[in-house]
């Protein structure tokens, strides 16, 4: 097979080889995940009570459990036809 007669096949093969080689090189150079240093951990512990934590606590709804009932009818029967019409599919 002569590559001069099939230049597109030659270009595709070279592109695939370069892509595989580039992917292999990228994977080999990818660094392993590093563990955080002890001074970073102590810094994170100091930030827990910082400005962000204070803003988060103040932005929460303090009366979330004390909201009134939103249904004005409660358990009152509001459908006048329910006692007259019996649903055959129920």
C-alpha cells in the first residue's frame, strides 16, 4: 500500500498515534493528590468560627418551626358534593 495514494489515511493514523501518545504523557505527568499539611488543618479549624460562619448563623430563619398553618380551612370539609356524590373509582 502506497501512502502517496492514501494521504488522508496516513494523516488519520498519525493523528491517532499523536493523540494516544499525548494522553499517555498527560496521564504519566498527572500528580498524585497531596495530603494537606498540618498548618493548613489548623488554619481551617481557626476559620470555623470566622466571619463566614457568623453570617451563615445569622442568615438562618430563627422561626422556621414556629410558622402558622397556611391552610385556612384546616380539617373542615370544603367540598359540599362529597357527601352526595360517591366516586365509583375510589
